[in-house]
């Protein structure tokens, strides 16, 4: 069975980027690959906040904003 590989860019709030070739996986699975914790980031794709169930698509750019708390 042939699977098309998707190109996805992950952009961190500090300006660094990581380009990945993944096959239609969820944000949850992507975070496992990146060894990141979902609770620590807000994920934005095309100007919209997405959940861990979002399936990344070819050409997506995910922007990860760290969650900040305090007072």
C-alpha cells in the first residue's frame, strides 16, 4: 500500500522552525514524535486554534505558542 508523505512546518513562538514529512497524523501523534507536551502549547493553523485531534495536511504550518500562566 502506497502512502503519500506530507510536508508540514512547525513554527515555534521563538521563530525557530522544523520541517517534517508526516503521513496525515493528528496533532496528538505529532507531539509524541516531537517529544512535546500538549498541555504546554496552543496550536494555531491558518489563523485558527486547533485541538489535538486535528489531522495535519500537506503544506500546513503549525504555530506553537507556549502557554503562560501566572499573575
